[in-house]
C-alpha cells in the first residue's frame, strides 16, 4: 500500500473497529457520541481522492474485516460509508437515539432525586413471629377499590416485593402517598434463609451476599404492619401495585396477611387504558417515567405510584 494512503487506512481501521464495538454494545451517551464521530470521520476519510479504492483493496488483501467469512457483507458494510445518503441517514437516526438517551438520563436523575427526598420510615427489629405461614400456592382476593370514587382517593400505599423462585421474600418496599404525593417509604432487604437461584438474581440483581446480614421477614413484619396501618383511611387501606394480588399472596405465604385492604392493580388497569406491552418498565417509559433501578422493590414502588397518578388523570 502506498505511503500516502497508509495513515488513512490505519485511521479507518481504528474507526471501523470502534464502530463495530459500539454497534453491538450500544449503551450510554458517551458511546453514542463516539459512535457518531466514528461514522463522520470514516465518511470524511473515504471522500478523499483515491483513498476509498486504496483502502478497499488493502482491506480485501488483509482480510481484517470479515464476519464469519461473508465477503458480501464485507463489501456491503464498506459501501455504506461511501454513500453520502446512507451516512446522513445513519447519522440522523443516531442523533435521534442520542436525544432519546439524553432525555432518558435526565428523567432518571429526576426519578432518583424524587426518591432521595422521601423520608424513610424507621424499622424496629423483633424476633416475634406474627401469623402462620400458609401453603405454597396461596391466592389473596382482596376487595377491589371502586375506581368511580378515585376522585375521593387522598391516601394510598404502593407495595412491591422481590422474591426467590420458591416465594421467599428477599426485598420488601412500600411508599405511602398522600394527596398523590409520596410522603414516606418503607424498604429493606430480607434474608430468606434459602439459596437465591441464578434465575431470580438475573431478575432483581439481589445476590446471596447482599442479604446475608439482612433481617429475616419475621423481624421486620411488625414495623411493616405499623407502616401499613398509618396508610389506613376510614378503616381501610388502599393498596396499589403492578400485579398487586401477587404481592399480597407472597406476603400471606410468608405469614403476613393484610386485613381491611382494598386493592388497585395497575396491570389490570393498563389493559383497559394502553395498547402494546403492559410490563411496568414499558408502561412507565411510554408515560415519561424512567426508573433509576428497575426490578428493585423501592424503585418499582415509586414508578408504580407515578404511573398510577398518570392513569388516574386518564380515568
């Protein structure tokens, strides 16, 4: 290869390696910006007279840019960076993703700041066990809150649990809302006294090491009941959750059956209000809510509460 093209070839190879790396591992604003710069710089290099042809010949000679031996894909990808319209389209799409990531980052910071401003309820540990553990498969059919009276709703509590495959609680959280604003939260990791399987860890990212020194569920149950009782209005507790019956069932299975409860399930409500995916993270993102720590009990509680607020505005 002629010396006049050697530096261009070396730089193009570096840029393309960077492009491939960020193409398949595309996370974060910094990587997005570097990805855009790589595309622009490759296009600039290939527009220099004679450089594109020289680089293409050297690429084929060196065989440094092959994908499972698919030569056609090699030529197609190389051609991408010689086509001005394609490069402009790539850059435009990437810039849109960049703005989306920037918006997501700002919303995550707002969510984190909101969570940090909520006071935490004190937790007193006790060895006394309340209630008796129920059978493994238990279903709690709590009375449904009449949504026709949602305009009267002034106080409710959002709950969420994270558990093992066997239904042992590893994290418990609740946030009390008054006049649709979060005023206090309850949150703690729980030692389930059983091994947390890899499947569960992949979902909630709570490892065995994280809960090894945490209290057992029976030790925090009294504090949790006390927190819930403060959320009572006219003798009833309105409990909100995404799949709330599952959380109430897990609590009952672990010996904490809540009484005088009326439930609101945001999952069931979303089936009536929204199309598409009804997963909590998807629903929240569609409504401009971006959790800083999804699939963790406390973050999911706040996200569910904010989502319920949006839903109430639609009803």
